[in-house]
C-alpha cells in the first residue's frame, strides 16, 4: 500500500472557485475562444510608477536579503503613519505586522487566536476563503445569512443571536467582496458595541478601504473609543488601493500580543515578505495617492453601467454597490429553465452555462455563500464590460 497520505483537514477544504473558473476560462482562451472574463479580483490599472521605481531602486542597491520576519521597520512605521493620517488611529510598530498578502494576514490571525472548536461569526455573502481558513485553524465558521433585502449586511440582532460561549470573533468586511456593500458608520458602531459587551473580538477586513463611492464612507470599528480600538484587529493590504496584487503585501494592525504571536508563526512559516517589494510598499504608503481620483471615477462609470444594464434584463436584480469593484446580481429567476440547451439549477450550473454558451466568465454565488447570485468584477475595460453584458443579456433572454 502506498505510504502517501493527505491530511484530513486539507481534504475538507475545496479549491478556490474563483481560481477554478479563471483556469477554465483561460483554457478556453488558449483554444482560440473569445472569453469575456468578469472574474478578476484585482484592479486593471498598473501599479503607480513611483512605487515600481522604489522597488527597482531597492534592487539596484542590493536590497535582496532577508529582512525581519514581520517586515522592515520603515514599512511598519509607514503603516502606523497611514492609519493615523487616514483613520486617526495611533499604532506603534509593535502593533503592526507585514504579511505575504491579505490572505496571509487572515490565515495567520486565525492560526494564532483559534483553538479547536472556537467559533468565528461570518456574515454571508463572504469572501470565499474566510470559512476555509477558519477551518484550517480547527475553528468553526458560523455563517449568518444576509441578503439584498437587508443590504447584504448583518443586523445587530442577528449578531447577538449568533454569539455563543465559544465565539471568539466576529468578522466584518466593509467594503465587501463580493457585494460591494459598505456598512453605514452607525451600524458598525452597533456591531462593535455588541462585540465589546459580549467579549468578542472584531476582525475588520478593510482592504477595499480606498475604493468607496460617495456618499458612502468607510468607517473602522477601531475608531470609536480606546476600548473599541483594543478589541479590533484590522486586516489590510496594498493589493486593491494601489493595484499591487502580485506584490503580496498585506498588513495587520492590532493588540501587541496578537501581532507578536503572528510574527512568531511567520518566522517559522514564510520568514519575511519580499525585501524589495517592501521598499515599494514604503513608497505606496508615504506618497500621496494621486492615482486614486481617476481610478475611482473610472470604476464608478463602469459600476453604473453594470447596474443599469443588468437591471434592464428581465429576471435579474442587481443592487448598486457602494465600494470595491464587484456587482452581485441575483439571477435565481433563471433556475429551473433551459438556457441555450443547458439546464440551469443553481449558481454553479448558471456560471457554467454562461461560460460555455455565452463565452462569459462569472463566479457563482455559492462560492460566497449565496446561491442566488453571480459575482461580476468590473475591473476590466469598459468595452469588454459592454461586450460581456451584451452576451449575458442575449443568453438570458433566450431562456425557455
């Protein structure tokens, strides 16, 4: 018998559905098929030149060796300055760690705070890796369903009812992937107060902080008081607001004990984030975000196009997102129908039908905990958006 063994914990984790859809779409492209891909989880803009230049300069001066596992002091200090400037929050470098991307931030946080059976409350729709990373830490994801009728936001009453003696943390993601929803400050205050009163940590994923469309505003639960500050761990990174997805630079801000534990784990796990990428990170956080107004204007234009076009298709309901670069339309009216010869029963079969029949790649909502919807990213060229929406409309109007 073969001695090869795969651990049960990893066998229980499904592969990323976003990456799987992207891989299938790319395979079709290699066959010469014209695919419009709405699966992108990254801005389509290039990293700003000053950031790239800082990394090039670091390479030229030989900054290619190991750094401290938790990140270079200059970058940790730059994070502190950014949080003070943008959110009014005062962190010391010992309260900040630089991680190898935003996923790494969340994974390490779960690993150092959860014991077997500990619960983390996660509102659905959620970013698809949250529950799996909780499971990999032997924790239990407690999913609380929301929907478009409540703005894809968990209510204070839902949070109260979900808390048990095993609850360790409540996860807030605003602006949200996949819905683009932004929690109003008053609601965040209510949720933060409940966590404080019930002895539950708040984990706040704020990686889309910069991508908010007025009149919506971003609010961190750490901003309300010293007690809220002490009870909040902020997960963040440079991927979205600076278009640095491939640079793999995330950061976590929180209590010293948690940051120290994450640093200890990281020292045995990845060691440091890439040295010269960190030099680019310093440039990103210490220079004005001059690129942002034009990016937001472009995303806003594409956002409005997607919402208007999708809502014009009979049977499709698409709420208007207030942040990030995703729309999350409900297409469940087509379940049970045959579309271009393909029987649709759920979000996965609809995504497969759209890919094979309309040559459009979307991500099925089941990946995010809502089987009624599809996630479409509008971080692609406007001409591609229009072509893809034309195809979706034609495809769905032919539903039997």
